[in-house]
């Protein structure tokens, strides 16, 4: 954060606003931590890609977000598990940012370098599937912020 003060934590263990009022969010996968700070709303998530049955993914994501994962998989030519984990992580970011949990989530764009943008109103979630040394499975990194436009 560029300062020596500590982050405050809420009683539920989630990071609260930075001492200077910036929003903060953190996520963990094993020993790896992803954190973001800035003007809110913000949210981040990091999740290992998991192979699950189509029914399990449908149960986890719900019908609309399962369909979104299918769209992401087609648009990116990636395996469904990667796309579904992107959608799951985007949902986690929305929760952390205080957005409506079941709010709309739409495919926005896919870049040639692997980034996929998902949108919920004025909020945008950037997602990336990457391999990290020491991790058994690829990880999805996701960060949410307000769209600049």
C-alpha cells in the first residue's frame, strides 16, 4: 500500500478499508495471496481450476452463469473448467465488492493474451488463467473494479 500502517480486519476476518480510506480485497489459494487496493468498489479472487462434472458446475454456478461459462469457453477456445472457474471467481469478486450476489454477469471481451473481461453493470472483472510454479492445477486470477467508461 506504500505505507507502514497495517490493514484493519473486520470481525469476519475480511480486510477493511486501508488507513487512508482505500478499498482493499484479498484472496488466498494455498500459500499464494492476491491482494488489491484502490478506490472502490474492489474485489479479487484466486481459485485453482477444478475438473467437475457438468451437473456439479451447473449446481455451483446456476443455470445463467453455467451458460455464461459455455459462452466464455466458446469465445476463448479453452476447456470448460477454465471458463467455469473464471465465472465462479467473478462471482466471488462481486460478493467481496458488495454487489448483488445474483446480479447479471455478462461476457464483455477476450484478449489474445488470455485476459477475459466479464461485466455486471458498471463493474468489470478481469480474469486470467495462469500456471504458477508449485501449484498442481492452473489458477484463475480475478480482479473487479468500476469500469472507466
